[in-house]
């Protein structure tokens, strides 16, 4: 009897196992290939983006070494101090001149594309960025960083990765959801390959670019991020970017208030850095118009200013790796840390305001490290008995300023961990970053990139509810002309109650509230070209308030579904 029971139990287990295998086979046949194909594409994009980041970095190293004659560009600051003054002056001017010609020829506004444009592509362009302008911007940023520009390489690499994913999305005719996922994969791989930081790269793509954490997108983004990291490690090995030579000792409860204060100070420094860049850009545009300077000469003018600064402060050249290392290892005096931070902020503002190219990530790391070091030198000298090493403050400041500028506290925290390989500094870094981002996000539109978009009237900072209306055309929502009353529509047009074809619901919805009507006619753009045409406008359709609200609601539901899939 017992043997019979055991046999029936075994048969039942076998039957259930067989049914499960058949179900798994059916699932694999129906869904597996498409999912596997998408993950394969994500890996390919990760490899391509990783190689793009690697080649961009290696290319800068080669050209920078050739231009300045330095054998090791990681120590370009020390070598540049030995060069004749006219070399430091002429090189960025020539670089700016070439950059200006390239941007004038290949972009409509002579502006370098960077991370802000990738965020715009994710939010408003179905995961696409401009390919022609993106390639021109990559070349411009490459030349800027190789010839004395004071900016970072990560922003251009992120946009270049976006160009790669956009090209792939166009080839496979990807929809908006797939396009955004592939864009996230490319960005993750680019950041991972730049910093040898696979965890931070994946989270950066979701936190900064996609601006939501989707479970469905997580796997392909991680695959791409790992692929980008592998490309980096094949060249540089499994080594950290910075090393904390002096052991960091945190006196826990006693010293935590100091890191809270450092976070607040770092937030203020980050805000001042961002505003100085925006002010420099505004001043550059004013000077360009007032002095009637051709737009292709603007980067050369910025290069002249950079050259003048570099004669006395050569540490501003490029990403500032050597100075950052000196700050993190505590090899600078208090006066040097303060002066170098101020001069670097000025140089970054000149570079960005002069439309030369590059990003803000590396400069914010350098300025943050200098800020943290200066604070640490003061704090440890004031209370030596309860203070740890001042280099620990340098690491915390580096993360705090960078996180506030990027608006990315989670991924920046992880980037600092992965850059140093020292998880013992985690508590100090997290405390400082939380305070800096909390303060800075209230003084700007959440981050440097989102503030850039706000200045272009692209309201991405507040979320989909703010920018979705700007993506919905009235032509897609209006009812056809055959369904309207011509007399009523003509009367409304005569009263000025109408909307032009081609505009978005963002422009149309306020008309309903102002005119207190349930529908408004949509007229052809040519209807406003002359008084004669305006007298008899061509009415294309009727936009109903209820239809507009329904379209807006569907868009919100679609975004919510994507974020929670």
C-alpha cells in the first residue's frame, strides 16, 4: 500500500513537471525569441556605446598629448606649467575656431548637444536624438577637450551613445517605449564604460534620462551596462579611477553634523556653478549680438579667454584629472583648494558659455573635491580630536556637488563608491549628497540638465503632466471639417476664437478657458498670412474640449503604464 502511494505521488510529480515543461516551451516559443532578440540588441548597443566611450577617451588622450607634447596627459597640469605662454594661449583659440566652423556648418543653432538633449529625446521624441547634430557635437566636444577646453567628456559620450541607439531604433522602426528602453541601454553603457561603474551606469540611465524605474527595462539596461563595463576593463583592467590613500576614519555620531553642513555648502556651490554657466551663456549671446560677432567665432573668443586663464592656472585644461587626484589625496593647501575651485568654475562657465562643447560631470567632480578638501582642512584643524582625515571630506564633497548638478543622488552615490572601491566612505557620502541635492533642487529646476530644458521652454522638470500636452498635436485630436457647422466655425474665427493647425494642446487648452466654449475651429496656417486670407480662412476641423482632455488622459495613462510595467 505504501509502495502504491509512493508510486502515485511520483506519477503526480512527473505529470506536473511535464506540464510545467510544456508551459515553459510554449512561453519560450511565443515570447522568448522576441525578448531574447531585444536583449541581444541591448547587448549590441551596450558594446557599441562602450567602444564609443573608449575611443572618445583614447582619442582625447592621443590628440591632447600630440597638441601639448605631453607623454602622460593624466599629469597635463604639471607639464603645461612648463610650456611657453603663447602655446597655452594659441591652442584653445585654434581649437575654438575649428569647433565654431563645425557647429556652424552642421547644426542649425551652433549649439553642442549633450545630456539635456538626451533627456528631451526620451521625454518628447520617442527615445530619439538628432543624429547629424549629435555627430557634429561629438567631434566639437572631442576637439574642445583636446585643445584646452575646460569641461567633461561624459556628457558628449552620453549623447553619442544616444545617437547610436537612435540609429538602431530607426532601423528597426521601434515604437516610443522600445526607443526609450534602447536609449537607456546606450546611456547606461556609456556611463559604465566611462567610469568602470556598471551599477551606477544602469541607475544613471533610469534616474537621469528615463526618469523612472521600470522593472521591464531593468534587465536590458543592466545587460548593456555590463557590456559597456567589459569594454572598459578590456583596456584599463578592473581598477578604480581614484584611490583613497589615507584611511578614512569617521567618528560616526560626533562627525556626522560636519558632513551635513558640507552637504549644504556643496549644494550652494553647485547652484553657483550652474548659475555661472547660465549667466556666461547669456552674456555670450548678448556680446555676440552687440558686437555683431559671427556665431562661428564665438568658441574662438571663449578659447582666447581660456588661454589667458591657463597661462596662470594650467590646471583648468581638460577634465582636471590631476587636480582632482591631488585634492582627494590631500596634497593641496587650503588657499590652493579655494582658488583652484573658483578658477575652475570660471573656466567651465567660459567653455560652456562660449558654446565650445563638453559636459559638466567631470568639472563638478573636481570642484566638489576641492570644496570638500577646503571644508575638511578647516573642520579637522578646528576640532582635531573628533575629526577624521580631511581627504574623506574631499570624497564627500566630490559626490555632493556632482549629485546636485546632475540631479542624481542615487547614481552619483554609487559612482563615488565604484570610482574609489571604498565602501567605508558610504555613510559620509550619502549624508552629504542627500543634503546637497535637497537644497539645490529647490534653487534650480531639479538639475542642471532640466534647468537647461526649462530655459528652452521644455517643461520636463515637473514630470509628464507638464510636458505631455506639448507632444499632442491638435490635428491628431480634432474632428474633421465634415462634422462641423461651417457658420458657427466661421463666427468663432471672426471673434478670434481659433487655433492654427500644427500647434499642440498646450497652446489650445487655455483658449477653452478664456473663451468659455466647448469647441474651437482649427484653421490652416496660411489663414494668417494676409488680411485677405484671414477674411476667409480655411477651416480644417473642430477641436472639442472633451476630446482634448481625453487625449491628454490617454497619454498620461500610457506613461504610467510604461513606468509601472
